[in-house]
């Protein structure tokens, strides 16, 4: 039995609930509700100006990160996007260019970089951080398949078919079996603060894949409400990201909502908490 002090993956098994997958277009409704989150977003903590690198999800590009980028810029961060165009799955150019980007930002700013990856972008965040640990301050993933069991991805069949069509005929397993990626997604956790945000309503990445086992002194899983497609413009998610990024370097603590965010957290159903 796992120690209560150990961070553990969600106990869900199998694919996301079919209804959640079917209702992923509700992300449009979530986007329309974003203005209602303005009081929450205004109270989110200010940043200290350190560089933040944003990475898009599968089939998305930098434009999908517009809301997240604009919000974090207003909070005072030096925000960048990966500059590799549309995310079409794991490519060799990503494997070489991403660490170079992290090192470049660290060099020109003189400060460590935080990486925020949405969906597959979160996997790339961990992959890029793995070879640049001395340059990375923290990693935040949003509905990302950061863990993988022996049976492979449990994402819906349509998602896996699209990945085979666009990226590789063997699907995501072809890239998940790459030695470094395999180690990251099966057992090895980076010795840097890592926050994995996930939703039980995610219709693309099941919760057991979007969460990690780890050391509570460095790793955490934070459950949020919402769809997979809506994670990048979900007011609660944006507030949590701002909270995680605002922690002083070298003084990382597990998520403990404050102020209005704490009130929202307490108002949510109990099974949507940490």
C-alpha cells in the first residue's frame, strides 16, 4: 500500500468516459465563461518576471496558447512559445530544438525557465527539461499523458487513429518507446518542481495518464474541472498556473489555494479538490 506521503497517480483505469469524449466541444462554452473568471484572474499572484516557455498540444500551434500567453504576460512574466509551428507529434527536430530553446532563454535572461505544456506539449516539457535541469525552474502540465502503462495509451480510438495518420503509423507507442521518453513516462521523475493538472471530465487523456507518482517535496497532481480542449482558457486552470509560477525559486511548496481561489476550491464538489 502506498504511503500517504507519496504522490500517487489517479486510480482510474481504461479510457476516458465516452460521454466526456463526446462532450469535448463544451470547451466553446468554457471559453465563453472566461470573462466571469475576471475577479479570480485579477487576484491571481503577480509574477517575478522569470521566463516561461509555453508548448501547445497535438495538432495545435502557438495561436492556441493566446489566452494563456496574454494572461501570464499581464502577470509580469517573460512569456515565450516554442517556435516550432504546429505540434504534429514527436519529431527529431523537437528533440534537438527544445533543449536548445530552454538553454537559450536561460542564457539571455540569466534566469531559470518554467515550462508549461498543454496536452502533448506537457510531454515535450518534461522531455526538454530532462536534458536541461540546470536551466529549468519548474514544469506544469495541463491534461498531458505524462505516465504510460505497459498496455500503452488509453486515449479514445479516434485520437489514436488521428495520431497514426498525422505522426506515425504505429501511433504514440512508437515514440513512447524511445529510451528517454519511456523512462520519463514509466518511472523516472525529474528532480524539479512538477505540477500535473488534470480533469476527470477530460475526454482525451484519462486521469491515470495525466498524473504521476512522485515525491511530495517536488511533485503534485492537481485536479481541476473542465474539458481537455478547454484547459488553456479555463479560469480556474489559469489561476492555478499563476499560483504555481509565482512561488519563489527554491522555495516550492505543494498547492494550497488562497484568497478567492480558495473560496472557489471549497465551493467545488469534494471529488474535484486536490
